């Protein structure tokens, strides 16, 4: 298995904060490979949490599955639940939340799964056990609680599809 801690470097050109966050994240994510690495990485994971979550204000848990070329614009108040899955070439902007929803006392739903090439505007909430297809754009301020098919544009609260590209065969 090859693993490149700089896989997001080019995608975040000119954005030093995102580069720092993502290199730290990729190193911390190595702790998920096996139990021995996890125990060896415990001090690093503590530093990661303090630096990235508390100082840089981006909640990107090391257990989160994130594809290559992840882009963070204006990384501030970004909250991503560790059960979320993010595809390749995705973009998130400040004040975005990807998370689960509370079902009952102490019980929570699954988290969103994002396909490849998803572009998320600022102040977006994507909540619950939903799938966002490939090549989706989600407008600023949208609240998405239902599945979104590939090649769609979603806006509003609640999020609604305003256009879908025709697939070329």
C-alpha cells in the first residue's frame, strides 16, 4: 500500500493553512493502518488534535476517510464527523459541517458519503446517512439531508436540486 502524505499539496497551492492541516491529517491518518501504529502515534494524535482542532479550528478527525486532492478553502469552523467519507478532488469551504444526526437518546445516524469532484460552498450542512454523487456542486448556505444524484447542483434550505447535467455517452 502506498501512502503519500503530500497528496493534497498541489491542490492547495497558495493556501499554506490548508497544506499544513492536510499534511498533519495524512500523517495522523497513518495511525489507522494497524493497532501498533496507533499506539506509537498517540503522542502525535494529541498534538494533531490540539494544533488542528483547537488552534486552527478545523475538526478533521484522523479516522475520516478522505480521497486524494482534498481542498480546503478558508479553513475555519470546518466540522467533519469521523464517520464521513469524502471522495477524490473534493472542495470544502469555511463553516461547513458533515455529520450525523441524533436519532434517539445516545443513538446517532450514519454520516454522509461524498463522491468524487464534489464542490461545497461555505456555511453548508450535510447531515445524516446520505450519499452525494460525483460532480455535485452544493451552494453556499445549503442544508442537505437527502441523497443527491451525480452531476447535480443543489441550493437552499432545505437543499433542492436546481439542475442536472446530462451524462455524455
